[in-house]
């Protein structure tokens, strides 16, 4: 997938892969991707730098967008705004995270306000979140599972959720000794209490409603 291409992927087999880069001054394409490569990607795409390579994905399909919006709405009131909940979190949808040389755009992230009292007015947030949620799609699942999870572990994210609308499943992970330990997988219409937002009874069915 070329970063300058405007043509969306046509099938689930065209998942996010390292994008072809323009040659450097010596005519070589064997170089690390840079932020300039990311900035050259059309704005209707999601561009990320992982392990020196540029990955370009389409915007989320409708099922993924629905699940993301429903989950954010469920968490934002009690945990970000403190409405009928304990507050104490800053939640954000699709921020650009600058984690060392990696630039990632997770679906939803959260910082405990004890670590980030106020959201900085910047393009790229450099403080690793306390919690990350990735909503899996046919285009991004391999990238999310095989590449981005490793980055999140490396920078010390404590909690990770993987939401899969196609399977109607929520996978829950916690960082343990620098590795992701699977805690549980919840499916279907279950009503669950999930770390780090255990005070909330989360109705999974709300994430799958069309």
C-alpha cells in the first residue's frame, strides 16, 4: 500500500502492511520511515510508524466505529467526567501517541489523572497511557496483535483491551513482567466488570448493536 494512494482497500485480505517509501537521496528505498512519510499520507487514512516502518490503514468500518463510540460513551461519563462515577481518568479517542520512535494511533486510550492532570495541547502525546483499547478490524488486526501490542508493553501500558465486533468479544490483558497476560475474554451480551474500570458494569451488547 503506497502512502500517496487514494484508493481504499477492497477486501479484508488487504490488511495494513508496511507501505512503500520514496527513495532517499541515494535512490535507496531501504530506509527507516520518518514522520515526513507519515505526514504525506492522505488525511482520510490512518498512518502509523512501527519499528521503523510506515503502516497505512483505512478509516474504521461501520461495525468498528459503532463499537468504539459505544464503549467511549460508556466510560467517558463515570471515569472522565465523574458523572455517577469515581472520575480520575482522561480518556481520548484516536490520539497520536509518540512513543520513542514509534507513532501509534490507538482507538481509545486513558491516562489516570494522577499521571496526566491536564491534556497537553500537542499533536503527539509522549506520555504512555495507562490503558489502551484497540477495536479490531480485518484491516488492522494483524498490526494490532503482532506489532502494536509489543510497543504498548515496551513503554509500560498497564492495561489493554482488544474489542472484536465480528466475534462480539472483549479480550482483557494486563502487563505482567513486561509481557501481556490474558485475564479474560467476554463475549456476546455479557454484563461484566473489567479492569481497570471495575466499578462499571459494562453491557457488551451495547457495543454490537447496529
